[in-house]
């Protein structure tokens, strides 16, 4: 049974807490879960020492926070049978890929809520991970600077992070037969605000990630670079930072929405092995794909098995831009925490939401907005081509049709749906 003497101890004035008295190989009792969830929002980085757990147990724990994400370009680095779990293995033949401050996967439309890392092999010296508190980084700015950054958005591009500026990442993919330039060629840059409001805490945090950010929208190149250089130095301020020295079987969980991290590569060429999982942002609404995909768009739902798909020669969601959905499936909108289930209808070949696969894989999205039917019609046409059909409004929406205004990423990676 689980040890009920759960203790939460801050590890630095900046951020981070050590959670002891809990065994993650066991199901969490509700009281323990609520304490851990609160600590996650209070401290942003949680350290669970001495957790000798299996991958399945790690996945079970992570799923308490949200669905797990799968990235197609990382599949060669994942554990067999566990596409959600990336194997970060570095030694003399495999040098570390990234040695700079960043927040995970900001080049995607829907970056992950959080990341977990489980230490399997740790070097005797080096290999620490630094975390910086982006709440404090925002709060330390003068009011005029806060006001300035709140009005600005940065452009994030996955092609930069896997481009020539980061050759170790390119080489890692190349060793597994992935040409980074070709693989990411179809990826579109995405915009994120420089200051984001945390959906759970309501606090404001800086949001910038050097490997992905190319520029600040609306500024000249010189202005953009000057502000970015300031931010990159600002987030390194010692008072914002906690440095974690790893021990075998440590499990760390951090909030990507309000932290940045840096994995120090000073241990090379010593061996270091970590298991990593990304947790998808929770959705305000769980939607459905309200259309029958065009024949050329039919691919596999997440979780169907990449090997089987390859054997069939069918298009993946990445290649088609759409997951498949069975013809005649009754669409629905589900509001988490609300027993009310609204059903809405839409004609074929119309996308008004997102599909969730039967096994619970997440297609993540922005907060829902309601657009006029004509505007929804145009948004779908821009993404999937024009049709002559007119969408019908769903129940209770009057002349409006529910559509997710800024659909984020599919678990397998690139954006889907209206941009």
C-alpha cells in the first residue's frame, strides 16, 4: 500500500519541491493526488526521489495530469511498445543534443503542459538540470517592460530547433534515417504570446524558447533581436533558478507553461539514460471530428500502430493532415466536469472540432470560440478546400457553429485543422 506520510519540501526559494512518502508504483489515493496536483501548481517543478517504477507505472502517473503526447519525428527514440516514452540515451557515441535554455516543443501549435523525466542511468559527475521560474522572470520586470511584452507575440519555428544552429539534433535524427530538413519542411511557424496567463494559477509568466523563436512579430529585425537577447539573459538570473543534481530513479515533473530548463551537457562522454514523457495541455472542450474525411485524407487514428500502417501503405495523419473517423459516428461535444453532453450535427466534409481516438489519445486544442457560421465556413475552406455545402448550427448556438478557433497539434506532431 501507499505510504500515507506524504511530505512536500521546497528545494529552493525560486521553485521546486521534493515529494517524499509516496510510491508511484502504486495507485495514488485521492488525497495524495490532490496534494501533488496543488504542489505542481505551487512549485512548478516536483522531485520524486527513489522511484523504481516501470514505464507503464510512469505513464499511469503522468496521465493523472493529462493525456500523453506522441511525436512522429521522435518515434525512433522511443521504447518499443511505448511511443509516448522517449529514451534519452547519451554516451561517447551519442552526445547530448541540446545545451541551452528552452521550454519543450514550443514550435508546435499546442506545446505540452508538462514533462516528466525518470533517471535510469546517471553519471557520477555532471548532468545536472537547471530550472528557471518564468513567473518570477515576469514579475521582476518593470511595469513598462511588462506592458510592452504583454502586447507582443513571438514566432516559433520547429525547423529552427532542428536546423543547422543545432547540429547535434540534426545528427541524432540522421542516424535514425530522418532527414530533418525534409521532415520539417512542411511545418509552419506558430505564434505564442511573450507573456502567457497560466490556466490553473491565473499568474502571468514569460514564454520564450531560444531554440524555436525566430523573431517577434511586428518589430524590425534589430528591435526583435535586442528584446530577445534581453529576455534570454534575463531568464538566466540566478535568483530565478533551481539546479537539480540527479540521483538514480529520481522522477521529475515540471510545468512547461511557467518554467524553462537547461540540461547541462558537462557529463559527456559519460553515460546518461533518461525516460521522458510529454503531457498534453488539457482542453476546455473535448470535441469530435464532424465530417467524413476525403478519401485522400484517411489515415490512422493515434494508437493504431505505425508498423501496421506502414505495412498497409496508408497515409498517416501527418501525411494526410487529418485523422480518420468512421462514417456515421455520432459527433458530440463533451464538457469536462459538466454532466451535460451536447450533441450537434454537421454535414459531411465539414470540420467543426477535433477527433479523440477510442483509446483516449488526445488531439489538443486552444480554448473554444464561437464563430459565425459563414466565418466557420471560410475557415474550413481555407484549410481543406471549398465545398458547396452550408454548415448547420448546432443546438443552442443560434446562428453560430462551435469551432475551435486555433486548433493546436495532433499528438503525432504537426498542426491540423484551420490555422
